[in-house]
C-alpha cells in the first residue's frame, strides 16, 4: 500500500526582548545559574506578573509577517502542573484566545516547488527553568535563569506531507523571525525549537491517522531524520497489523531513535483558566498600524527587489535573500562594487562554500563585507584575475590581511606591461616550433595551448584576454 | 490614651503631648499584656518599631510630619514585609522571610507609620473565624469564648482591644467587614484595583483586596489616602486619581438615597440584627436620607459562585508552595512526588487543603464548563444586579453578618455553615465594589455591624456617609473590658 505522511509543527521561538515576559530580569544566555531570576521569576509569594509590551509588539510583527489575524482582545491563561523548574506551579500561556490567529506562508523546496502552509495560531508564553541532573549526586539542581523568558509558540496546520516539507517550513519560519528581528533564531542555545505531530494514512484517505508528538527537535538535520524515522516506525506497525497509540515521543539524536515519553492516558490535565493577575491583552487597530509602518522588508519582497534592482536571476536572488544576514552582506558589498552578478557569484559560491565548510553563519564570517568588496574591486579593475582572487580570498580568510596588502606582498598583480608579455610570448613561440607548425596548418584551437603556456609562465598574473590578443597577432603574422 | 482615634493621636504627636516612641512603647506594653489572652499577633516587632518611632519623632520635630507619621499600626501577616517573617498563618511559611515589602506596607512605612507586628489570621486567609491559623485561634476581645471573625481576625481583634490604633487587612469574601462587625470596629474594603496587591500573598486574585481596620471612618479615610493608587507592579491596580477622602467627610447626607436589598433580610437573619439595622436606618432618615427597596435577585447564588471561583484561583495560586525553593519541606523525601505530596500535606492545614481540592476539581477537564465557566457567567449577573441598583440609589445598606460572633469551635467542623456566615459580604467581592462595616449597636453585649456598599471608586462617599452616622452615634467609641 502507498502511504502518505501528515505533519504539523509547533515551533517555540524565543523573543529577543531585553527582559523577561513578566519581569524586569535579563534574558541574556549563559549567566551563572539563578543570577538572572528575580522574585517574580522565582515565584515568591505575593509577587505579580507585568506583561512586557516589547514581547507583544514582536508577536504582532510576526502576525503581520504571516498575514494573520491579530486578536483584538487575547487572554493569558494558566497552565497548571507541578515541576521543580516551573516555580509558580503554572506556566502563563495563552489558551483559548491567542494573540495571533490564522495565518499563511509559502514554502519553497530545494527543487523550486512551492507550497502554501496554514498557520493555526501563535501565542505568547513564558519559558520554564532548567533541571540539572548531572552535576549533583543524588539530587537535581534547578536553574531558573530561563524561567520567564518570552516565547512565541507558532502552531501550524497538519499541512506538510514529508519531512522535507517540514524542514522547508521550519526554515521559512526561522527566516521570517530573523528577518523581522524578533528572535536570534539560535538553535544551539534553544532559541528556536520544534515539536512535530506526525501521522500516516493510506494515500487518498481523508481521515487523519493517529498521531505521535515528537519532542526535542533542535536542528534542521534532526527534524528531518526524526520525522522520517517516525514515519517508518508507524508504517511498520500498521503493516504488521498493529495500531498507533497517541503518545509523546522523545527523539534521541545520539542513538537515532525515538522513544515513548507518555501516552495520552498519562497526559496531564493542565486545568487551564484565565490568569486573574493579568488583564486581557487589548490591541488597538492603531497599534497594529504603527507596527505595520515599522515592518522590515520580508524575504519574498526582498527577493523581487533584488531581481529588479540588481538584474539578478530568480534563483540567485532567492539564495541571496535566504537569510537576512546574507542579503544585508550582499547589499553592503553592492554599495562598493558595481558588478551585481560578480558579487552574487562570489557570495553564493566562494563565501557560502567556505562558511558551510567551516560550519559558520554569515554573521561569523572571517571576511567582512568591506574586505570582500576590496577584493572584488581588484577583479573589476583587472588588478587580479578571478583565479588569483580565489587565492587572495583564502589568504584573507586565514587572516593574512586585506586584499591589497596580500596582492602586494605576494606579488599577485596582473602583468599589464605589453612589452613584458610580448617578450614572454616570443619565448614560448620559439620553444614550441612543433605546435606553431600545427597551428599554421590550420589547427587554430591550439591558441588555447599557447595562452595556457603563457599563463603558466606568468604564474597566473598575465591578463588572459590580453595574452590571447598578443599570441594570435604574433602567430598570424608568422 | 488607647481610646483615642488615629486622628486624635496624630494631633497629640504634633502638639508634642507625647512622642512616637512613648506612644509606641505604650501600645507594645498593651500587646505584651493582652497578647497571651487574645493571640491577635503572630509576630511582634518591638525593636524595629521603637527604631521607626525614633525616626518619626525626628520628622515630627522637623515639622515635616504627615497625618500618619509616628502612628503605630499592625499589618495582617499576609503582607510581605522585607526582613520580617511573613507566614500567612501557615506552617508552610513559618520560616519565610520575604526579601521585599508589599506596596501597602511600603506606602504606610513611607508615610511614617510604625509597625508593631504582624496580625494573626486564618491560614492563607481561608476562614471566617480565625480558627484555621497554624498559630491558634484568635479570641474576640468582647467575649473570649467567641470568634473574632475572619480571615482578618487578628487585625480586627487588635484594633478592638486597642493593641494598635489601626491595622490592615484583606477582604476576599468578607474578611475585613465580617471581623470588623464581630469585633465592633470600622472595616473598609475598597474597590477591587484601588489598592495594589503587590506583595500581598494571593488567595483568590480576582477577589482579594487590601483594606483597613480603624475606630472611625475618619481614620479610615486617612489610611486609605496613603494606601490607594496605581502600582505598575500590579497589572490589576487601576490608574485613576485618588481623591481627598478626608475633604468630603462632612458633606451632608440630606437627600441621600439608601437602597435596602430585600434579599438581605431573609429568614437566616437574626431578628435582633434586623432591628438594629432598622435603628441605623432611622438615624439616616433623621439626617434627611430616604430608604428605597431594591432587588438583588442573584444574591443567593453568590456563595456557590464564590466557592467555585475562589478555590479555583487558590488551587493555582498555592501551587508555588511546593517545598522546592522556600517554605516548608518535608523530611527526607523519597522522590519528587513524595516531596510534593508530603511537603504540601504536612505544610497546609485542613481548610486550605479542602479548598485546593475543590478548586483543582472545578478546573479539571470535563468539569470546567459546568463549574468555572458557569460561575463566571453568574458572577456577571451578580455585578449586573448591583449596576441596576446603583442606577436608583446612592448607597446600599444591610447587615454584615446574620448573627453576632459565634462560639469558638461552633462551626469549625461544619464548613458549609461557616461559609454561610459570609452570605451578605461575598457578592460585593464578586462585583468588585467597595464595602464598609461600621459598628451599629450591640446584641447581648456583642457588637454588630452595618454594611454600606458603594458604587465603584466611591470610597469617599461611603466614608462620608459612615462619618455622618458616627457623628450622631457612639457605638464606634465603645471598647471591650479586658
């Protein structure tokens, strides 16, 4: 039988506010345990939450970016459960009325196929703290620095049909939250995490199969692997006559397996009810209009502008705008270097290749936009050839200095002195009488051979076009 | 000296008849004398009180003193006080010292008041008799085998017995007005949101409101003046200007329209109580007020609604007491579940556990709509009743309690009968309105109270109406013989 998988994602994105969602404590990552937890984060008696308006603005921004309805009056609710890293014994979240309602985004697969994915809702909530099981013998340590960190939970409809689509969707959301500046999207630090609801059904069947919820998917690589693994597991069970149980499963990246955490029967009753400490969150139309004015250019608009303004092909523009950092990098170089296509080739080719190889993102690039501009300018003004430029690029990457310094120090300037080139060509003609004769006999494609010899003799510094001209003239006049 | 009101004592301090240190010492001596009998306090802060009094005296000498500078006060032990134990009368918080102060106590301290100690109360403010305290029952100063009411029983008893001229309390379903009535003092519960709840340990967040115990409406006006106002640390406090409550005390009540809800004169009301209310109304009539019968049709729903809403909120509010970060932790927990179960079973008293269980039940899946949502709907209808009434009248009057103080132990094993003693006060909390209880007579030598209910933010009017009554009566000046 042919099976179809159905996937929906819940993405938790940490908002890049200065302080926590209900207190004034900092949310900076990596501080000593419990140094960034104030009395409110600690759930002390009598303290009260006060909503961080910056977090609300960020949620609205997201809503606008995915064409969603902004709820005029949303409600904060308490999700009640006991856990040591949940200081109040409840998490403040939104349940029945989330701040962002139904929205929609277009995802693009690597083969260029496009698809619309519906967003069910996005709501504001606070993060819990962390339990540290390793460092204390027979005890558990609690670090409440993360408690109260603002999160936007983005819930999709079960609109994805493969792990690849799920990854494309997650990447799209990642791209958007970074574009609109509401999250640093840092997956290693847990600023962008995802749970996936996965089920399978016979192809053509309308009714959804029983789903399992996969937790702990913290990288694009893991999510694809984990979902595929889960799809296989479910198909195996059904095909061998079994039944899928609704449950929560944890993905273990080290063992590459998922295992059951709890079944539906064991699921908590969270006893949700509106938080009486917080008033309904009222958002006026004017607030939304204000934020609309401040909205940055979104990925698709930027792609179209790149195509138009820089006469770039769609695929190049798509790649260049895939992350806000790369797009910004491109535009910065473009202010200094004229040839739009040349810049695009270098960013998509050399730079992205080197970054990927070293597992770095654009922000961490050892070569700044200014440094790359200097290098590309030297190609434009013919100081060096493209081939030499690649060597220079490597040297800049390795921290040996800027383009001009390296060209100077390593003597990489193109030889533009026609006299010197002519002398070199004369020598090559003299030393290759056999090839000269063949050329004269009509094998004109040997011209390339002579240019190659000349480039070798100049150690790559000869201008190939110039050499071509000189050699052809000399051979033809023999 | 102890029979003097805050207003009179403030005058005496300013005129140099006595210093704040002397005044403070005087009340500390009274506490030391009567505390063993009354058990009105959990903590006495003698040393810091004298220190604060000294500072107040300097302020008075420099001429910068306000109405409250140097006046002693007792705070209900539900308000967090930085560096001083705050227990909420629970074993759970027997060792808890807050590293911050509530907005209420902070504002009163900034006004120069001298804190004598922390008052006993029902555990986590759950109770109507002050018998659920981990630190033992409080006695009614008028008759020691009677309850003082609750949950702010210690605060009420302390002012009745003049262990302090004034005290603070909180009112979730009548916890200020009921003990004020049973102890013969003036108790004010302002509009929900008028006073910040920051640092006040939550029982039921949508109902809790801080207020005052004083010997007169005039004194209450002075305290409220300092306690009221918006607090950015409490999202439910309301950003509305605070009027001068003392300025309107002497306004005439001629032409005042007093609403009398027929539902408050039900068969459950002691006929002698009804008689006293009639006499109070006569006094108002003499001053030119008129009485209008009004209908509050959902009054009988208020207790069931309250006992869904309040326990629901409390079950969640009290989840933070889990033995993990502060407060009581059981000995040698086997595992996490054991830590939770035993810390909470051992740390909370019976009434608190009862309400947590009721609350968790009404919020649970499958019951939520039938209980919590239904209760919220009825709560709106109860508010609507009052809205209708206030379109016809300026103030609503009635009894505070069905009877005067009952005996200690009488209702402890009968929670429903205990809950019913709040029948006349609870609707005011559900609607978020201001309410005031003033002494209006004695039945068998025990005080009773007249309840005044005002429209939203009309504390000034309530205090004015009460003050006019206290100008023509002297029930509020009576003190028990200890």
